[in-house]
C-alpha cells in the first residue's frame, strides 16, 4: 500500500503491486535490497524532539534532504533577490525544499518534474512561479528558454543528462550550477557522453560545484532553526510518499527511480 503524508497531515491510500510480481527471485531480492539488520555508531545518530512535526519529517524536510537543499542553495548557489532559479526534480524531497527556500530568498523559481500532478503541486502548494512536465518536451532547452526568458542565474541539478545540458544552454553570465545528484545516469549500463556545450563555461564564466552535506556541520543548527520557523509560518510545505510494509521496499526503491514519489519516499515498517 502507498499513501501520501503532507504538512497538513492529509492521507491518501492507493494500491501498489507486490514486489513478488517484479520477476526477481526472492533470494536475490533479499540479498540485494533487504538486509535483516545493520549497525550504526551512536556518533552517527541524532536524537530528535519532533514537537509539532511527525518523526518522519526528520527523514525529509527537517532531515538530510532539507539540509541538502538549504546548504546547496544558500552556500553554493547563493541566489540574490530577483534572480531566476531553475530546479530539476523539483517535486522531490530535495527539489521541493530548494524551490521554497529560493522563493523565501526573493527569487523567481522555475521547476521541472515528471508528471502533471507534480506540476500542479509545485504551482499550487510550493508556490513556484512556473513549472513544466519535462516528459511533454523532446527539446528541454527550448522549453527552458521559453520558461526563463531572462536566463538562469542558479541551476540546482539533481538529474544531470539532458536537463544539465539544457540548463547550461540557458545560463546567464556568471551563473552557478549546484550539482546535487545525477539520477538520470545512476542506472546507465554503458558510458554516456556528457553535455556537448561545456565550452559555454568559458564564454559565460559559469561555475559548477558538487557538495556533500557532511562538509557543512556548522549549518545544522541554523538549518533547524530556519526550517522549523518556515514550517510553522507556512512558508514551506512538504509531501511524503509512504509505502506500507518492508515487503514493499523494492517497489519503493524502483518507484523512486521511476519518479512515482511526490516529496520524500518512505517505507513504513
């Protein structure tokens, strides 16, 4: 079973296929995806005080995804009021937080996502200025040019591939690209050529930087303070896609890579 939890605590339940229907032998599924136990050092664990927020929020908007969005946008992207921020995978756990933080910073925000439901959520709930379903366009660069008529100042990239190439084509001089993920390339079985327009980094003086959240431990407390305040005042909202039962964990993983999640994907035991 799949259900959605959002910051307004409304639930929707929809059916999910059993992982036994995937055609993967049970022994291989268990060995590959379903370890029976794991170990963690106490130094790597953090005690939470949920307060008004459900504990699951600390797996999403108040946890690693939210912190990733906060650090990547504010420390690497460094958007200024009035600039245009483009976010791919904008309805995901990280992307949706990026969109809303950018709006708080006074930016014009454009998001792309894979589906009309996600586009509606971005426009109606997350409050982005414009959003589009990338699956509707063979030429993403052309659509980005239409959506971002003044160019792109900051691109928050979680996709790579043709999205990255399209964004590079529309970057303004001295634009910043925050490299957070490359989900379009994680399952490649052979080497795929990179963007064909990297020469624009020279002529437009672009900067692209990857990052790891653990490089910024000093931002933990400011992030928690700011995000809790934004949630309380309604400046940030969130969605969670909750899959019920560890037996459906493989479905959740496959669904993550095929874009079935809105917000953070969580398996509830």
